[in-house]
């Protein structure tokens, strides 16, 4: 009995050590792993196009070259707009900070607080100090800069994409050569299910996020909201985080509108339009395209966000949810690990057995 307890204790200690060591390795190798994760996502996004070209008898090497050219064009166009918008934002946002500080001080004065109460309030909020030091500007430009730095690893991402697409094209053939017919069919079918589910998730989520970002950016442009491209881009990025992501992205332009416009109607009306778009696209379109089987437990979602931010920063927060979702898809396709995938779910009755 004592020996069994000792073995159990050693297993727990070994598991904790392995988990801690894994986090350390993942954090230290962020310069390699972040481009790899992005390359995996990009590869699954372009895999349908890659398969279509191969079905038209286009050689694999030529299909990969075409995809690389498309990726380079898209990346250059996006980077130009993002970096230009970030520079404009950093240069002009100071006027909104000054306007907010003016309203903040006016509100404090209208309360007619004593000097001690005023000092206590400023000490507890520290809001004016945060804004006067460019806190909001630094925060938002930090998000954009975090993703802009990805372009520094662009060559590495492209190399990963080449190898991943090449592997996708030849994996089934190697499986059939490596195993007997029955075993090969079983492995091949499992890989097909995993690839299809991951591709459906990544492609569907990206298209939905792109639609939401474009629609919200277009609405903001119509009403003359400053930095509409930045807000559309942030909404697109943050929508990868379920439930809270897009709402966070939408709240930022709403705050800006209250500072930009001298009336309450425009910010309230446009804000309601943005929230309505988020609910229609996120709660109606997305479940129809992706289904409910990819839902994550709120606890798993929260832990993945914290872990992603700790390991890879703001970029890690955005990538953490797709990574966990892909991991759940893989676990769902094996009998031995399916219970773990169900435990990761929010609505377990929607899972496929």
C-alpha cells in the first residue's frame, strides 16, 4: 500500500515537473514556435486551394509556388495598411487622451470634493496619470506591433508552409506504404477526419472573423470614425477569442466615438450597430458554419488565455484559443483521448461520439 502511494506521489511530481519544463521550453522557443503555429494555420487555410490545384493535374511544386506568391501579396498589402494605421494612430491619438483628461477633471470638479477626498480618488484611480503617460496609446499600438513583428519571421513562416503543404500532399501515400491495408485505412480515415475538422474550424473561423472585421470597419468608415481600419483589424483578430474577444475589440471604437463626437446619438447608435453585427455573425452565422462541437469550457478558455499571454504575450492570447481548439479536435478523434476532449467542452451533449 505504501509502495503504491509512493508511486502515485512520484507520478504527480513527475507530471508537474514535465508540465513546468514544457512551459519553459515553449516560452524559450517562442521565436520558432509562433511562426510554426502561424504556418500551420496558413497551411490549413490554403489547403483547399492546394488540393484543387493538384486535382487539376498541376504539379505539387508549382501549386506551392502559386500559394507562396498569394501569401506574399496578401501579407505585403496587410502589413502596409497595418503599419501605416499604427503610425497614424500613435501620432494623432494624443488629442483624444487630452480630451478625456479634460472631461475627467471636469467631472472631478463637479463633484466638489475636498482636497483629501480628491487626493484619495486620484490615488485609487490613477487614471489621469495612466492617460497622461500615453497608456492607452501604448496598449493599443502594443497589440498591433506584436502582430507586426510577426512579419520579421516571414521567411521562416514561408519555409514552414512549404514543408507542411508538402507533408499534407504525401502523408496518405506514406501511411499506405508503412502499414497493412486494414491498419492503413484506419489511420488514413482518422487523419482525414482530423484534417477536415481542423480545416473547417480554421477556414470557417477566419472567414467569419474577416466578415465581422470588414462589416464593423465599413460601418465605422460610413460614420466617419477615426482609425476605422485599426478597429476593423482589431475586431478581426480578437474574434478568434470566443465570446469576449470581439466585444473587447468593439468596446475600443465605442470609447473613441464618445471622445470624437460632441453628441451622444452617434456613439450610441453606431455602438448598437456594432454589437448587433457581433451577435448576428458570432451567434447565428458561426454556429451554422462551425457547429457547436468545437465549443470550449469557459474555464479552459480562461486558462488558455492566461497561459498564452504568459508564454507568448498578446500574440499568444490570440493564438491560444485556435491551438486549444485544434488540440481538442485531435483528441476527439481517438477513443482513448475522447473523454479528455469532452471534459474540455462546454456543451458536452453536442459532441460527436
